[in-house]
C-alpha cells in the first residue's frame, strides 16, 4: 500500500509516522508513505498557493493549480484520490476496510478558509472524520493512514482488528483485563480466569452488547439495517 499525502505542513507528520505500528509497517515494507509539500508545484512567482475568494469574504482559499499539477505528477491507474472535507462522507470502519484493499491512496489536505471548488473534480471520494472544525486536513489524514494501515495483512495480528469496536455489527468492544488479578480491591471477572473458552466468549458478547446499549445505542439500529 502506498500513501501520498498532499499538505502544506509536512513536519506535522514526523512524530506520528515514526512511532509504533506505522513505523513497523514502514520498516516491514507493508506501506510506503510520502509526504508531499504541494507548495513546490506552484507556478506563482511569490510561491503562493492561496488567494482571496472571488465575491469577497474572510480568509484565504487554496488555488487549484498547485494541487492539480501535483496530482497529475503522482497519479497512476492504481490511484484513488481522497479529498478531506467537512462535507465528505462520514468516515466509518467499513470504509477503512474498503480502502485497505487499494494499492495507492492520494490524500489531499485542505487548509485555510477552504479550497477552490474545482479541486473537487480530482477526488474519487470525499471524506469527513467528524462534525467539528479543524485547522486543516493533516490530522484527518493521520487518522486515515493509521486506521487503514493496521488492516493491511501482516501489519498486526488479524484477530486484533477483527475484535475491535465497530468491526462486528457496529458493536463496541468488550472489556479487557490483565495482571494483577486484584488491583485496589477491583477484581478481574471470574469467568475470564476460568479457562472455559465457550463461557468467556459468551461473556464477551454479552458485555459488548451491554456496553453498546449503555454508551452507543444508536449503533444497534445501524447493525439491523
């Protein structure tokens, strides 16, 4: 899997992609991640990539030329272009699974007040990670890369992501415990130390259902659709 991320702030990605699972995935050559400063593609004599909006208004708008030229330079027949925008499709685990089967993802990070509307024509899909405002698309891009990378075969144990929240009919994950068995008078449920795997599996499914009903009951409606 190859990720090309178009951004004006490449240094934002250094810490995130040099630690933990993503770092190991890069070292194992399961993923290739390229951070591309699309300012390098501008033809403006002053190195500008944004300008004031036609019709007036606050803020600056990303110009189409640098982003179009950048995508033209790196896109292949295997590429899928993702535009990160508040008006995009809400990002869900199902989409992460779908995208993990792609060979090449080009992720465009917006910034400033927005981007020229014509940039949308580059996108195969528009994605939003939530109904809130961020400074730019860099943090959403990190979210996509992290959620997709862990699903790529060989990156983590398959069982780990199959048991995750939202992976099984939109249910939250069950509670987990480790040593010590008793900590500050809080004891690990007896069933988990019983060695009876059938009962453990039954307990986990029940707790998953109970947590979903308590914390995210709307997910159950989605699982029945």
